[in-house]
């Protein structure tokens, strides 16, 4: 990166297994000179394919720096908590 000062780096990561290393994936997502993103897809969930599609589309929007609104989801499935936030 130092040899290419005009280069912009953003890492977008997807974790698929329940045994993935979330700390490592977060470090990768925040390694570039722009904030990246880390998404966990629980492949044991029934609708994991739809979640994957949505996550990849969101990541593509981030990569292309679209004017899409910021959004994020908080899930704690063992406690039955799930909420999605979209900034207006």
C-alpha cells in the first residue's frame, strides 16, 4: 500500500461455518485503508442461501461505493433475538 498512495483497499469477508474465526475475519475486514465488512452466514439455517445473496449484494454495493443506506443486523439466535437496522 505504501508504494501506491492513491490505491484504495477495502476487504469484504464472509464467514460460513459456526467454527470460523470471527476475530480473524474482522481483522481482515479492517485491514485496508477503508472500512470493510464482515458477514457471518449460518449455513445451518434454513434460509442461508437468501441470506448469502443479500449479504453479497450488500457487499457489492459497498465495494462500488453506491449511495445505498447503511444497514446492519444483530442476531443472537440462542436467545431468539434478531433485529435489522437501516439508516435513513
